[in-house]
């Protein structure tokens, strides 16, 4: 028979979000805390991110991914959190029954609290409906990153990277350092998708061309990629005629990340259509009592520091063991916002609001509106889709009356990369 | 010198079905496939619909073998351990004229439970169908199967009963040598057989030419498809057909046994075996499908693909002995419904060979194929038992389709074995889920090296040129040349 385990907290996913959530639950007094990770090691995607740039905000120093992960792995070792690696969660019931398997068998956890820290996955060729042949040599950037940094193999000799997301930019530099010729990074939008610092450090410094308002129209090659047809597009992303052939044997896709919300759907947690993840409040509690979600399953963060910061908020809330109270405010984007989270505010005394701009703007203003009245705003000289706006909730003078809060981001259109 | 009774050339669904059928008799059978695995050509990319009697074409060979095949289904599924999706089909008419065609289908099918339904009745079965329909024809006998699952099951069933399957063997010539045929392959290997059956699919005419025969030229028609996420399971329950035209059965919606939804195909002439997708073709499929079910969740596409249908000018199957070599049987132009008709074709081919002296004595030790378990289809108790037997059942390597290490290892050791990533995909569905291999693609190379003896740098997606990754020194050498 499957083994049955009573747990106070089950955290699903041992990446930065899950590690921080388990740690904070323990620190706020929870016991019988289980951290379930499907890979043989904790750390999640951090393990393959061997470049520096992690921890600048949280630790004030520049760490690599594995170094950043190590800090939390060490901290966890000092707690009584039970870590099960090589363990895959198959389903989570509405009754917070978590079914997992590993080489020992089937586990059924009966949890008082379930924390989803399952991260996100990369958008694929099929999702962007990239036409052409289906040869070997098409990788998502993160898959290629694993093969290069963990396995020590290279995806090919000449690469084109579609999408200017951060992993794509990082991989452009990584492949160049390994002797792979990176022909271009091709971005369908008129603005960069990733962080500006990655553009400078990964593309500019290595003279890798960035083709904005361009996309890959077709993949060529029967067995292995032989080239891609790259063409210019209009604002809606439709080809405008001008196109050329870029010979290459590898195509990396860095065309966005989507929260891995499939497990949450099975436990009927309400999902936000905009972010793809669950609705959460400022403590990252879901709309259903007993469920939390943190990290990139909520929505895709651009810095791991923010992931940790958000996940660390969960423990206090579990510790307080407060009953479920409906949120005071429900945030909804009205204009200029691609995604925002948390979408619910319960106290509004601390924590942060993360907002991803829809497009590049200058002289912008982020406003919070309640009953038609703007009760808070911040001025933003420049904002880009690649960088999230982080608003300190403690500084927001929340209105007395409960209700819906509309979030508006307005400014002058700004399409330059720099 | 080993002399086979029959050499079947081509490891598609037709070749595998013939090999499996003949394996019921005491015969030495050889199956030669030019690609690295079976099910790599025309058979790998189609809807997988097992068309019912309503869709047979009277007065054609295609129709005759189609009907013959239907009576084989239940026996074949039992012997092969297959369970197709018995979902039925609705053919949707959008005008009075189209509605008249439904009568033709009903009459042709003569299926007791089949019925012509009013729009209201159609919507009661399939509420997502376009409410502007005029009428619908419900046919309970239509089924859907995975074309890979069927072809590979046939190959495994054949191998289990002694058929020798050799991949990577392209037949380039065959000449009489005494009472046998001497069959020469591109890599220099030579085989001897009494009969040769040309099931080379898209290359059938080419192979016939190599053997000295001139068959009518094949033209190729391409069909493009969308595959939707398994989360769309239940969006529709039946296969939804439009009213068929002279050219094709039209752009349809099909649930699959794996839980995905398949949309397509369009129908367009193409050059040879060009299986690229195009923006235009996919758009055509999108429009065609939206006509049947307006709110089809096209945002849940996980992949697109296209398949080709090799067709002869008369649009019928050709199954005939070679005029020059009496022991060579050619099959050409096996397009739709080739998958459905595969058992009927095999039986028909068996009869033709028997008439030329092949002794068909049914053996009494024919072995049934026991399908491998799929972890995702097991109950928790069954999973617990499997893991206790072999802990590899507890290691999930593909989380989208919940494929375990044990299943991967089994596919690597099957006969015929998976030797490529595509071969593995078609057997256990790694790479076939919503992440399309971006997760399992990280870990599989190492697993295949450790468990299958395939070195990471020798791993291929499919054919010889389709390397997956390179060693660092291979790239460094290239960088220097540059």
C-alpha cells in the first residue's frame, strides 16, 4: 500500500522559491515540513545558471546560481525540514492530499498547508507555431543551457537565437565563449524582452547582432537544422515581406516562460488568465485556504532575489495560522500592464507588488485607482517589458473602503533598447 | 545461406501488417526498413482514424481491402494488445446539399446504430459544434488509434513471432539467383528470399524502378495538423468530420487515445516527401476547424506537423505482381485509408502470394503481444506494486506524460528497439507532451547512454544527419576552420 504521511506543510519544488518557503515555514514554527524535489539535487534551475548576477539585491554581492542555491541548501540543513529528492508529485487534491512517487514507492501526504513552488517552463516551438521542417537542432534556451553547463555538450556549431529573453541572452554569450558562432538574436517585438544589463554584457560586449522587430519565419533542413528564414515584422508581429536566409545548424528559443500551473488546475485553484499562475495575496496565499504559491509559478519574476523575497513571506502567514479572510482589495490591470502579482491585498502593510509593463515607456506613471480616484502613484522615468516594476506596499496609503483597485501604467511610447 | 520465404521491404504500417500477418504461418519472414526504425515515413504522420464502413469507396481495391480490414479489427487488437479509442464520429453538414451527402454515407455504412441527426440532436452529443449546422450523421463505429502505436505493435508482434526486422537497410536491387531473389542493400548487405513485397510507401515507385519495373508516378499531397494539449481532453468526444469531397475527407477534429486533440489536415500538392508546415497551411487548418467548432482552444497548441500521402493518378491502391519478376509484389499509392485498411491489405497480399505458391499454413504457437504498461494509466496501488518490483518505475523522466525510467529502459530493449529520440517518443511518449522535450531533453541523453549504450554524442533525433549535441572538441575544431 502507498505510504501515508501527515504533514503540516508540504512544499512542492526545491528551487529557490521552494527552499525559501520551506525555510520560512520552519522559522515561523511549523514542524513536519516536507520539501519535495523531482531532481536529485535541490536548487532547481539555479544549478545550471553558472553565470554571476544572482543575489545583488538580497546579499549585496554577486553570486552564481549554484552559489546562491548553496546558501539556502546550507540554511535548510540546519533545520528539521525533510527533503525528499528524486521525488515527483503527480497530483494534489482539493483536500490537500499530495500524491508523489520516488524509487521507494507511492507517497500520500495529508497536508495542512500545500505550497506550490513548481516554477515555470519555456514556451516551445509549437506554442509559437513556428512553421517549417522538424529537424534536430531546435532547443529551448534553458534545455541547451543544461546540456552545455551540466552535461558538457554543445547544441551545434552555428546558432540563431529566437527571442531576447534573459536565458536567450545568457546563452548567446555562453555559446560564443564555447566557440559556437551566434549569428543573431532575433526579437519579434520592437523592444528587448530581457534585462538591459544582459543585453550589454551578453550581446554588445560580444558583438552579437540583435534584430528587433524581426522573427524566424521558417525552419529549413531535413535531419538537422540547415538554416532559418528571418524576416521583418510589423507591430502586430505579421511579416512585412523583407526576409533573408540565415544559415545555421541550431535554433535556440527564448520566447517566454509560462507558469507550470497544471498541478494547481487539478486542485481547482483559481488562476489568473494574465499571468497564467494562481491569484495570490501579498503573502502568496492562493484564493483557496491552505494553499500557497510562490516563485515563477505565480508569474515570471526577472530576479531570483524577488523570488526568494516573495517566498519568505509565506512562513509568517502559516505560523499565524489565521483563518481565511477575504482580501480587502483585488487588483486588476486596466492599462499598460502585461501581468501583475499579487492580485489580492489583505493587509497592505508590507510586501511588494510586481508589475510587468506591456511595452517600453518613458516618463511613465503607475497609478492605483479605487472608485475612480487615484490614491497612489509613482513616477517612472523609463520602463521596459524586460524589467518588472516593484512597488513597496508599505508606502501605499490604502483606502478605508474595500474593493477593486485598478492598476494603470501610462507614458510616452519608447521603443529604444537603451 | 539463409533463404527467407518473404522479404517485406518497408517498415511502415503496411509492411509491418504484412509481416505480422504472414508470421501467423510457419514462414521465414524478413522485414527491411531503410530508415533507422520502423514507422518513419508516411505512416508516422496522419490522423490515426480507423474509418468505418460509412467511409469505404465502392468499386475500388482501396474499398475492398478497407472492408476486409474491418472484419480483422477485434482479432488484431486482441493479438496486438491495442485499445483504440472507440469514440464514434459525427459528420457535419452545413447546407441542404451537404445534408444529402449524409444519406449517402448512411446508406453506404448500413450500420444499425448510425443515424442522421437534427442540429439539436447533434448539439446534445457535442455541444461545442457550430450551431449553424444543417444536420449531422452519427457513426458509432469510427475509432481512433495512434499510428505509431499501431505500427510499432505490428512490428513487435511480428518480431515476437520470428520476423527478422533489419533497419538501416535500403534495398537497391534484386535479381533472380536460381530459385530465389538476391536482394542487395545500399550498405552492401545481401539477402535471399523467395518473394519480395514492395511496401516502400513514398519510395515504392522508386524501388520498383530499381527492380526494373515502371509504375505510374506518385504525386504527393501534404496535410498539416495541430496537436492540442491533453488538458483539452473532453472538448469534443467524437471525431468531427466535414462532409467529404472528391479530394479528401476534409479538415477534421479528432480526439486521440492519449487524450490530445488533433486538428487537420488540409490537402495540398507538394514536391516529394516535403513534410514542412507552412503559415498558410496552418491558417487553412485553423479556419477549417473553426467552421466545425468555433471556440476550439487554439491557444493550447503544443505542436504542429505535417504528413504526406503518396497517391497514384487513379487515386486507388495498386497491389500487383511485377511484370518482370514474378516473385515481386508491388504496393503503391497506399494513401488514406491505408492505416485502416492495413489488415485487409495484409490478408489480400497473403492470398496473392499463396496463389503463387507461398504455403500459408497457420501455426499453432503464434504468440500474442503483451503491451507494456503505461505508468500514467495505472492506479496508485498498481504503481506501488510496479515500484516495488523495479524502483525505476518510481523515477519520472517525462513529467508531461508521466513516463518513467522503467518504460524508457523497456523501449530501449524492445524488439525492434528505440535507437533514436524519435523512436523513443513514438514508443513511450517522451518529447510528446506539452513541454515538447524541453525538460526530458535535458536528462534523456544521459539515460540513453547509461541504459541503452548510445553515447551522448552519437545520439540522434532520427536519421544519420540528425545529431542531437556535439562534443566540445568537435565545435572547437570547427571554430578554428572558420
